[in-house]
C-alpha cells in the first residue's frame, strides 16, 4: 500500500511519467512541451548563479534533465531539449543586452544544438553502458554512471564555449574559465538531476517510485541545505567584494563635492573682482580667469552678464560691437537656433566670456531668456548667494551636445551696476575628470533631485541596480550620486568560495545520490528476492497442499514445541477438527493424550513426540481421539525436520486402520473364539491354561480346571433339530458364565464339551466343588425350546493344578477329562476329581 508521500509524488509526476513512459502513447507535442518547460524553468533558476555573460553556471540542472530524458525515451527527447535550450538562451541573451539581436539568436541556436548533441550522446552512452530500464542497484552501474557523466559533459562545454568565443560574446582570455565552469556545471547537473529525472519518469517504475522518499527527498533536502549555505556564503562574499566599491564610491562622492565646492569658491572670487573694481576691463577678466580655466577644464566658460534694461539695449550692443563684431542680445527660437532677443524690460546678456574660443556664439546670449534661468537669477538676487541652475543644454559646443548647469552669483559693482557672474559646468567633462581612476570600475549616475532630471549617467542599458546613493549640494540645489559596480569590478573582486562550496556540495549531493541508489537498490534487490522466494514458497506450498489434499492419508506438521503448523484435508476429515481449530494447537494434548484403553499418555512417553529430540523416524500404530470422543486407530510415520543439526519439528503421516483392526479382530476371534457361543475355543483355552499354570506356580496358589460334557445333547438335537441344539448350547454357555467370577475363564472345546479355569483358589477342592454345584444349579433351570421346556444337565470333571512344577496344559486337561468320564458314569449332574 502506497504511503501518502508516494501518492503525492505520483500525482505531481503523472504528466512527466505519461509523457516519458516507455510504453507512452502520448503525442510528441506533449513530450516536447514537458521538456521545454522542465529545461527552461530549471535553467533560468540556476542561471541566477551564472557568471557574465550569463551562459555558464556552477550547476546546470537542465543538462541532467536532457541526458535523463534521452536515456529514458531516446530520440523523442531531442526536439524538447533543442527548443528548451533555445528558449532559455534567448532569455539569457535578452537579459544581458535588453534586446534581441542576430548574435544573441545565433548564440542561442548554437548552444541548443550543442546541448542536444550532448543529450543524444549521453543517452546513447548510458544505454550502452548500463541499459534501460535501469535500476542502478549495483556498484557497476552506479560507477559507470558516475564515470561517464564528466566525459559526456565535455561535449556541450567545448562546443558552446567555442561558439560564444567565436561570436565575440566571451573574450578569448576567459575561454578556459568559462569552459571549466560550463563543464563542472553540466557534470554536477547530470550527477544530481538524472537520478531525480528517473524518480519522476524512470523504469522500473515500482523501484523508482519507492525512491521518491528514500532517494529524491534526501537529495532534495541536501541540495536545499546546500543552496541555503551557498546563499549565505555568497552574501558574505558579495558584501566582502563591495568593501572597495563602497570606498571608491565614497571617495568619488567626496571628490565631487570638493570640486563643486571649488567651483563655488572660484565664482566667489570672480564676484569679488567685480564688486571691488569700478570698471573691470576685458583684459583684466581674461587674466583673472585664465589660471582657473587651466585648473578646471570641466568649466566650459566663465561669464559676466550685466543687467541691461530695454532702454540701455542699443547703446550696450553698440559698445560691445567694438570688441566683438556683430554682437547683439540674442535668445533661442523654437527650433533651438539663436535669434535677436525680443523686447523685454531687462536682459542679462553675456558680455565677458572666457575662453572665447569655442564659446563665441554664447556672446550676447540673454541668460534671462528662459523661465528656468530667469527664476535662478531672481533667486540669487534675492538671496545674494551662489545658486545653481537646473540642468541645461549648453549652447557652447553645439546644441544639445552635453548637459550641464550654471553657477550664478548676483553682483553689484562699486559703480552700482547690477549683473551676474557665472560659470558653465560641463557635467560629462566634470565627471570624467574625477572618474579617470574608476572609469571601468563604477557605473555612476548624478540626478538633480529638485528637477528630477539625470545630469550624468554611465549606467548601461540593462540598468543594473543602484547599490549606493549619496547626497551632494551645490548652489542651493541637491544632487543624488548613484553608483553600482561594473562587470569589470565584479570580475576583479569576484570570490570563488561560494562556487567552490556549491560545486563541492553538489558533487557531495551526487555522491549521496549514488550511495542512496546503491542502498535502495540493494534493499529492492533483497525485497525482490524475498518476494520471488516467497512466491516460490507459496507456489511450493500450493503444490504441497494440492498433493497432500489428494493423499488418502492424513498429514500434519508440528513445530519444535509440538504445535500444529500445517494439516491437510484428510487429517481434518479423519480427526473431525477444521484447519482453523487444528492450527497452532498442541497435537498431543488435543488428540493423542490417551492410550487405546483410555489410560493417560504423557508427551514424554509418546513415541511420536520422541522424534523431536531423538531425530529418528518412528513408525507404528497409535490411537488418536476424534473430536466426537471416538478412538481412531491409525498407522503413523513421524519424520523429524532437522536444520543445522537442530530439530525444528516433525511431519506426521497417518492413515485410518479401523477396518484393518476390525478385520484383524474378526480373524482373531475366528481363530480363538467359538463362533456359536462366542467363548474361547480349544486353542485359546490351552494358551489361557498355560498362563494360569505359570501364574499359579509363581504365586504358589492353586487353580482348577472344570471339564464339562452336556448330558443328553444328542437326544435334544435329534428331537428338536440342530438349530434348537445350537440354542441350547448358547444357553449352556451363558449359564456357565453366570456361574463364575470375571477373572475365571470359560471355553468351548468342541461339540457339547466346555471347560472352566479357576485361579487363586485357597482350597482348590472345596472351591472347585462349590463352583461345580453352582454350575449344576444354574443349568437346572429349564430352557424353552420349540414351545417346550428342556432341562439341561452336565457331568463335571475337576483337575487341580499348581502344586507340581512339571504340570502342562495337556496333562491338566487330560486329568480333568478323565474325571469328567468318571462323573458321567455315575449319572447326570455328577462331579468327579482327578
């Protein structure tokens, strides 16, 4: 009867078993669909542990699924393996690049082809080495599986990694590492997952179903514990690998904030230049800013923009043209180009601009032409402090070339002129300067929190998660500096401890599976042998029962304690007990506890029971007692059951000899008894007399023989016929028996002659005479013959014995005979002594 666990496992593995079963009639599409789901599903889970570019993992269960399916169902597994591998690797390709391309598709197809070739070769090799159905219940098969698996997995590792290298997905220097991880991952996947695949759908089904508890559950538990250990070690390893990342990120944030602070300090110096001078000339501005621009190449430009009212516009433009030909106050049009600024109450046109080279088109640009800059100008004038603008597209270097921001500081010169000093910061250049040492180690993103706008972003399109965020401040605005480690950083700082633990643990799980397969296989083999032996014993027992049922003899078997363990139908019929009543009963106590004369018979004195300790066959005649209390004479053969020199019981075969006993009794009676009177005949009489003489001599007590002859018997025969004569003889015998004790013997010697043996007489003559008179008296009663009363009489001769050692039966009988003749001569009812 199946356990609950086995029923649950059977329920959930039914689709796979129906699809994979050797005798499956399920369509090819179902087999393929099951394999696609199993391959892609398990593969996606394990590739969470993969190294970049995400194709190789320290354990790859789909390899075990693929080889196991090919081992179980052969070529029918190939389409499912190919499609499942293609789907899985397209999934990986998309996860790496965020899109599908020709290279990713080609890589997926080549890996799928390699996986299918490996599954086909592995299934073929295992079937050749082990054959299928496979019980994996012996060291040879398990060892071949363990040794073949690494060689089978060379196929996909070599073909797949070579293909990825040829496609440029894996760098040639990293070929060896990827090949090793791929090969180890596939090998461990086959060692662990193939046995579990057989549990789900393998044959012989009864064995693998039982292994769901004894094999699959321990392996799943061991692997689960291994995954928990791996996750914890990976977490520790991950945290340890990020220590330098955090230091680099913190150092970067500190450097960015320091450089931003320097930009504020630079702007403050320029502000003091204009505030402390009555008239700052272009040449003074140039010399003042030249060193700062050399020190800070990320500064696109340093500018001075005076506040110009609408009334002052024309005069201002005329004055500036003397220095910069074609100068005019401008703004951007709807297409982003520059045009003459429209009429407004005031302007903040760029007047001084360093360096002029590369920034000439910004000359005359009205900083107040856009709402965001106008807001910033109003704010810096109100606060009187440095203010950073929201991210802007820089005019210099081409429209939209890169983003940046402005640092603004309102200024009132000594002459009362209002204006702005500002620096234009190129964010890309600014960050590139600071990231020179960490460019390939970190992904960096800088976000203007107030504007919710990214001002710098080196993150790839796959958008890896941000691991560290730090706050920066510049000119009253707040920025968030986000960082994440790059693949180069991870490759440089990746640890092998967790992978070693995973690989070693998975290998241990595979070895555990091998040991469990051997253990459960041995158990199953033993159970099978027991079942076969039990079946053979049952068949043998059935044959024995058939044979014993057909026997005409009763048969029962007892154990070493005398209890019945088997009995055949003939035994039940003869003894009157049913099989259930006889089973486990004490045979001796039940039907052999008394002798033929009803005397008690102990087990120790029982010849049949003695075979248990003598270990010798006993044959003889015994008396059994039926359930109804009647005796059953039997002829028995008791044979001991001996194992290892120890007696384990006995087989008793018996047959009913009642008819034979009856026939023997009848023959014996015919030989020793008179048929008419049923009295002992002459032969038996002579034996009895011999014994009586011997007893008399031993006890020194006398006995006597009374020899009688019926008077006038011939006349009765002649008058009434022989039948009447026979009736008279029978009456004569009865009257004699009535006249003596039970210990005395009466016999008919023949015709009308009878004898009586008297034993243990204290006074032989007197005692014998008294018996003789009693006989005569009993005979004197008439007998009704043919409606007439007939009186019987006899002549008695008495011979005493026991006094002489030389006496013989013949001599004693002769003396009695002679005495009887003398008595007859004296008349009827005469008595004479010898």
